[in-house]
């Protein structure tokens, strides 16, 4: 099962909650990279960005904008 299918099954409130979690995780990962902590996070950053894009796309398809 693809990740986008998992997102399609979620309600709008759950999608917005997951989107907020992904953004917080991305901020944490970017902070770690800026501090020079772990360079192995580049793959995790890429996956997190894709998850944010997926969540935003599904919200757009459902007719709910996110600010």
C-alpha cells in the first residue's frame, strides 16, 4: 500500500494533525543538520518533505486549504 493511500483514508482533522507533526519533525531534522549533528538524516528529511507534500495534496483534493 502506498503512503498516499494511507493519507486518503484519514479525515481532514487527522490530516491537518499529521501535517503539523511532519512540519515539526522537519524543523527538528533541519536544526540537527544545521548544528552538524548527523548527516545521515538527509534521507529522512526527503521522506518527511514528501509526506508533507502528500498531506497537502490530499487536503487540496478534499477542498480544504491549509494556511
